[in-house]
C-alpha cells in the first residue's frame, strides 16, 4: 500500500501491486460489491449475472482487478472506516498510446452501510489527486447508468456529461437505460 488520506474517520489507501490485494482485502471487496449490486447498484462486472449476485460470482472479477494492479496503469483505492472497508474504486490509465494521458474510473462504490457519510466524495477527490499527481494523467472519464441519480453525484464532484448511449443498458426486459459518459479535466 502507498499514500493514504484521512477524511473524518475515513482512511483512503492505494493498492498498486497484486500482492497488496491480500485474501482478506479481496474478501472485503467481494462482500462490499455483493451488497452494492444486490441493493440496486450499477456496478455489475462483465461475466457476472444480473442481480441478485453471490460472492462466488464476483470472485473472478476481483481476482482480475488484483492481478492487473500496477503503479503506472491500475490502482485500487479503498476507503476504510475504523478498519472496515467502506468503499472502493479502480483507477486505470487508458491502454492505447493515443489515450495514455487519460484515465478511467471503474467500480466506484460505497458499501450500503456507509452511504451518506461523504465517503464516495472523499474517494473521488483522492482519485483525482492520485491520477494527476502520481500517475501524470490529464483527464478522467467514466460511464454511469441513468435512472439512479449517479450523474448528479458526479456533477457535484466537477464532472461533465459529454455524451450518452441511449438505451444501451438493459437492466431487465422493458427497462433500458442510457449509458452516460462523463469527463473531468485534471
């Protein structure tokens, strides 16, 4: 683990290498992710069934994230309150050389038991600093599902909507949502 930030009772740390994601950390990430998805969260990974999900169905996705950690290309930010995982996100550098100055935020989530305490906003602030100051990125991007109010959360954090893919996400039969593309200049 590297640099950490303290926000009223919240500590945000970075995991930058595969060995940083110990089995204990992985179990905590999986438990958080399961709770978030099953509470209606939009963070459903590729290869995972639609909700309800089990911890076993999320284990491969967490394993892939952990294996790909790298200081230059992929960092996991974890927020803890009194030692308990309260939220996490993945910050990645774009792989293509034409976009290597840009980063992508994925899997931004706050555990359902810790929502409304500013943890998500603290993680977003911390991610911006890491992206700019440590990874040398100039822009961040992310995509969110419409219908959950997520775009307002990101707007308050300084992000701008730059496009939409209308009806691109099918949550259930007859429930198609827009995928909202957002960007933040660092």
